[in-house]
């Protein structure tokens, strides 16, 4: 199957799935996400650092791995404490996804995600807000809650 064709099919499916969710009013519900994909990370608490990954950022920063694959980004919901030094470490693990880049619209950050390469994005956590990140076309959406 041609990659473009796969992408188009993927997006067509996502549109249908999103339309279905919208009609059910489930979009805003946490329970619509697979339980395993949600993560809560408290600043200063036991983090989930990627073992064996050489730290290129400040040792005190919280490094949160985010996987990009055929299901989109996981975890798709991340909570961090306001004021914490947070670095999201993205890694795309398959070509069977359109999440070949990650975009933070509110931050005007856009990064390519080369296959199997870690890409770090430091987050501003000075104010309480929800930071959405998504694939280049905005079909996969995840969020970071700063509070
Ligand atoms: Cu997409």
C-alpha cells in the first residue's frame, strides 16, 4: 500500500471516529481514552525517566517519554506541576502513523519526529493551563495539564 494512500485512509478513519465521539459527547471525557494511555506525573514526585537515556537537559528536569505510533501519542494526557522543569521526550516508533511531527499550536513549536530518534521539547510551566500537542494535521491530539 502506498504511504499516501495509507495516510488518507488513516485520516478518513480518524474523521469518522471523531465524528462518532462528538455525536456521543465523549470528547471531553477522560474515560474515552484507553486507561493505559493516561499518565499522571507530579512535579517533584517519582518521575518516569527513560532509563539509560543520556540526559541532555538539566538534571533536575522532569523527563517524560511520549511515544508516537499508529495510535497517536501516548500518554495522551499528562499532568505536571506548575513551575516544574518539564521536558517531553518524543519518540516515533513506526512509519505507520502520520505523527511524523509534533506541533504545540499555543507555543508555536513544531518539531519533526524522525523514526526512532528522541526529540526533546521543553515546556513552559509558569502558568496553569492546558497545552495541546498534535500531529501535523491535527488529527492526533494530546494534552499537558499544567496546574
Ligand atoms: Cu495526523
